C-alpha cells in the first residue's frame, strides 16, 4: 500500500525501507525513551536492540518524495510486533542478567491482542517533519490497513505526559476506553497512567 497525495510532499507506504532501519530505530527510541529508559537504556544499547528486532511487516512509514524518512507507525498482531524480539535478542545486547531484569520490566508494558482489533505499537514523526500532517497521514494509513484486514477497531495507549499525542488521537476519532495506572512503578517508567483509546474502523 503506497499512498501518494500530490498536495503533500511525502508518501505513506507499508513496510520500512532497509536504508531507513537505523534512523527508524533512533526515532523510536527518541519518541519513547522516557517510558523505556530503564527497560532498554542506555541509548546506544537501546537503539542497537530496537534496530535488531524491528519487523518491517508490522510497520507503515512516511517518506519524502526525495527519499527521506519522516516517521513511522507500528502495530502488533498474533504473528509479531514492530518492536518484538525475545530473551535471546535482549541477551545479545545486555547480557543474561541484564536481559532478565529488562525482560521483567518490559512484561509490565505488554498488551495482548484482542479479536478483531489492530493494536498499535508506537507512532512517531521526525522533528523536522512535524506540523506537515505526517502523523495524521500515518494514523489514517493504519486505519486503512485495519480495514483491509477486515478488523473492526484500532486500539492504542497514550501516556499521561503526552497530551499533544492524545489531542491528535481525539481529533482522529479515538475515544478513551480504559486507564492503566502504574502506581509505585511511576519512577521506573516516567509516567503515572496510560489511557487506552479505541476507534471503530471507518468511524
């Protein structure tokens, strides 16, 4: 699926180009480093891990007409996730002890896929591309993908320290459907609660 709008200086395409893999890993880390600083930090190891496990089959990218990477949306399915990997992948970067600790922290953030639902696994736009409709285009491409898979709804989580993202989701028709409170784990992840938001496909 490639979507080209002559009025916009970018293309939205399914997947992730190989030449954008490293930049995508760095962008993902910048976008979610506050939440993932203890599970995946420090930055150099985090970006190495993310780059090693990124799954292009669970990605939708925005690319400028001259080939520059502008942003990405990921999703999770029963077959995998944008940023997946297992214990062995963690151990290769952090060692066995580090993998054990980090795996336990990551487990706290894990979300299960629900029937007939596309579960988003992160969305971000490069700083230089913000304000040009890239985020909105990525969200709409995710919805189009969900529709092509005959799914009925899209789900995402937004943390309480990111009101700008929540405002975008609400403009695109997402509504709050639940809240996860971290309680005593707030200092570990840098936020106190995450709001679950859903949108009917085509709604």
